[in-house]
C-alpha cells in the first residue's frame, strides 16, 4: 500500500501493537468464533507454518503477510458456519481465503 504523507498522519494517533502470542490467538479464535480448541489450534498452526516457509513471493512473510489474525477469524467463522465437521472442509475454506488475497497467478 502507498504510504500516507506525514502531514496526513499527524492528524491521527498511531498505535503499534506487537504480535499476538499464538496460544492467546488460539484462545481468542475458540471463544469468539465458537469452534473447538483443536480446530483453532490447526488454523493457527497453518498460519505459523506459512510464516515459517516464507515463499519467494513473500506472500506469507511476517507482519506484511496476507494471512493476518483478521483472516484467521474469518476462516474460523466460515468453518463454524459450515455444515460439516470435516477437517477437509476447514482446509478448503482456508485455501479459498488465502486465494482471495493473492495478486499473481504464480503465488
């Protein structure tokens, strides 16, 4: 994204937040989205694994990643709303969510 000008940014209070610990993120997903803890752990595990792999396109790299905690909440909400309890369906929803954020075909 394009950086905002200093004059514009001075009109607001900027708050910088550290990364959320994975165990707290798992608990937040479990409580907010009403999913099983094991399912929340798998969702957070996927995020952790993607951050570790850091593909050459940097799609999943660090804080600038396209997979954010907000995306994890969306993924868990989709999984909770699904008709099946299958991990395959949860994985499919995660794939669809990731694909929505890609900008290049090779990613």
